């Protein structure tokens, strides 16, 4: 997906805050930050970390909190290791993933029982991304309208294939201004389905600013519980390191 010598779009210290909507209703906030974690030595590698917190505005939504992080290979954007914690009204799921050229290993710990472990092997020469590194990959893809590509991404502990196309260069309303933007459309689907499992592709769309920063403006996608939307509300730059829990 990335051409040889292509510039990788990332700005250490960047913080993005997005409004999350489900079925048109405000349900929470996503906060993403890029940079090194704070350590006693102060030399931790570059990471992406995020938190998600539901607003609890609708009585049929249970309150949920999520925290995730990814350690990156800064030359390639490939993930080295990743972790994700989800607390859904007291029910917890904790994922730990280690990536390599051959695939990835995972450990899943839940509040209902002991850990489950497994390994997924890479498909051909294609390596796996996680959600954070795939997000940076999309921002770095240097494409022309009509161009298509694909990549593999791990969601939870399962591998998915994403097929994406740069639909058009356009202009959108953002932060009170008419802003040049790149409009991407794509689908994702589970790979390695077992007998009886149904092929269920889900569509998504992404808008990025059409400039060197490639700031994500909006994401719209299908989830198992309905249409999901993220709309950027803030973009800040913070020098130095940050805590793994980006709420701090």
C-alpha cells in the first residue's frame, strides 16, 4: 500500500478528539494521541494510544470504556505490539497482541474465565496492521482518485481484510470553513471464516484534509449495532511524552 520512499504522515504529540455517534445519537468521545510513552528513562518507542468513553445518554446503551495502545515500527508503520482493554458495565475483556512478519500472537483475558491464546499466520507476504497503525496507513497512502488498494487489520483478535478506494477529491464543511478533502470508500470483512460462518462485509467512508497533514475529519461505518460516525472536534499538539492512559 505504501510505495517505496513514500512519506509517512505522522506528527508526534498530535492529539485528536472526536465525537462519536450511533444511529445519529451522540454516544461518546474518542481521544487518540501519538508519541512516546513516559518512562523513567524517557526513551520509550513511539506509540499511538486512545480511549473511548460512552456518554450514557440513552437508557438502552450500557456504559462502556475502552483503552488501547500500539507500539509502532516508525519506519514502516507496522505494529510491534498492541493492547486493548474494554470495560462494558463491569464485564471486562483484555487483549494483548504481538506482531511479526509471520503473523501475530494474541492473548484474550475476560472477567468470566481464564485466558485464551492463539496465533494467526500472515496471508502471503501481507502483514497485519491493528486499528491504530491502519489509521496511520490510511493517512499516509498517496493515491489518485479511482485508485484502489487493500490491507489486513486485526479487530479484537480476528483478522479482517479492508478494501479501499480513493473516491474523489472534494470540499467539505469543517470547523466553519470549506475545506479541501480526500474522500475514501471501502469495505471490511472477516477472513478465514469457519464452516457455517457468514460472509458479512461492512462498508465505511473516511474524509481526510487534502494537504500534507492528512487530518481525519470524519469516519462513517457499519457496525453490528447500526451506523457509527466519528466527527473530529479538536486537534492539539503536545510536546514530550504522555501516559499510556491518554486521559491523563
